[in-house]
């Protein structure tokens, strides 16, 4: 008897808000090609939904995301090139979005997972959670992390996270202005949902206009060019962000 594999990304909707769950708990919600593709689909679908104002992004089973699943990526027929196109689609979709994104950072956000966490407009961290951008430890660049940090937090904060490559606890993320709030671990998801519900109650056109204005003022250009500029500045290519930069699962 065949069984249907669970979807790697789950989407639920409520009144004015939605929730996306990275659903690969056996890998601590690491990203492979099907996950990246499903996440891109979910982002684009919700962006077209005029009833949605706010979106919570979370990981299944109380952990956010451990990064890219290199073992699965290297074994996939489309390989790293196929992944890079899908991963770009995810981040460009987040950059273009006129919705409010609230990330529930439970336990950890590592490398590629950190890039997703940094993409949120609001970041709610559990008190024992941490973020780690560790590509420098293995001689790799972290262009998407750098791009989000440069866009939203500035060079000094980007240097703190990317040049040291260490685990940065929730309290330090709050001090740096990366985290919006730090709450008890058991309340992380509930607090993220509460923030989404607050924004979901506001007029849709106001959320759209404010988010669009913030993003336009920050990027000062076409969203899809932002990541290209951050990569091109130092001759960084997509493969540098993928090869060997994440936790392997196996």
C-alpha cells in the first residue's frame, strides 16, 4: 500500500491572516527542492489573496529551520542549479510582498534558515532560541543573509552576525534590533499569531501602502535586483551560498 508523503509546506488561513509552516521536522525543517518550490508557491498564492494582510512563518514541531538540506540537494536530479532558481524565487517573493510577515523563531534559524527569519518584518524569538550565520566557518559567502541584513539592519549588524559565524542568542538579537520581541519559548508561536491578528484587523489598503512604502524606500529599485547587487559587489555567485554552507542530514 502506498502512502502519500506529507506536504513540506503547510498553509492555513484565518480572518485576514495566514500561516505558513515548514513541515520537515525529521530534518529540523531543512530546505530541499520540493520545500523551496512549495514555499515559493505559497508566497505567491498568498500575495494574490487580497483578504490576507499578515502572514506567520514558522517551523513544525517547535523548531524554525536548520538551513539547507545539502544531502537531499546533492542527490536531486536538478541539483544545485535547480535549487538556486527556486530559492531565488522564494526570496524575491518575500522582498516584493506587500503583506506583513511575522516570523516565529523557535529553537534555531541557521544559515539558509536565518535568511528566512531575517526576511520577516517582525521577528518573535523564544528566549532560548538562537540564530547562526555560519558560512564563514567553511569559507563560503552568505549572500542572502547579507542582502537582508544590509536592507534592514545595516553594515555593523551584518558584520556582527556574518563575520563571527557564531550562535547569536535571542537576547542579543533583541539588543541588535533584529528581534522584535523575546518571549517565553512556549509562547513564541502564540505571540507571533497575536501580532498577525492585530495587523489583520487593520484596513488592507493601509497595510499594503505602508509595507510597500517601507520596501520602496529601502531598496530604491526593482526588488529582484537587490540580491543581484549584494552578490555582484564581491563577485559572489549562487553556488557559494549553497555548497557546503548548511547542516547535512543523514
